[in-house]
């Protein structure tokens, strides 16, 4: 999408693009790595909610440095790394998944015994929590 003169996201252009292309998901980086810009993720969230589009926020540069409220942002997914402003070890991080998404019974592309229960010889049942999305490699 286009940027405004101050480099912020052009939310009017986002809406035009949504109407034209009908995306299933929109992904936005909350704070780009080097610019110091803080994107209007709340505004994007309102538009995504209005059009019923899944919304992912990359909050690697913001979590631990500022307040990040997933309900205020209206995101369905939020990712963050542990190694930056949370001062965790390299290789750690988290994925927030909204209750709305969990209720839709999406199945992860990769699944292991930590995300589902083997219920029959050729069937499984996903765990009824975000734990189903956890995959340890």
C-alpha cells in the first residue's frame, strides 16, 4: 500500500486495495527496524475487522519497548521475538492467536503431538487452545 508523506501507512489506499483484491490476511510491521516510525496498527485493525480480513502484526520491535494491546489493535495474530526488548535468549518468541481465530478451527500446516491428540488410527483432534499452534523444532 501507499505511504503518506510522513511515511505512515495510507489507510485510504489500504481500503481501496482491499476492495480491489479481497485479501484473506493483512500483515503489518508495527515498528520497522531502523526508522523509528510507529505504524498505525490500530487503524489497520479497524479496517480489517470491518471487512472480515485476518490481521497479523509483527511486533518484534515494539513488544517489551512499549505497551502493545492486542484487543485495541484488533489483531488476529501478533508475533514477537524474545531476544530484543524482552531480553530473552536468541531463538525465543511468541505468537498470539485471537479467540476468534481459535474458534474457527484452523489447523496449522505442521502439526505434532503437542498440538493434537491422536484419536483414531487415521484421525486426530486439535487441542482447544493456542497450544495447537506450537511446534518445537
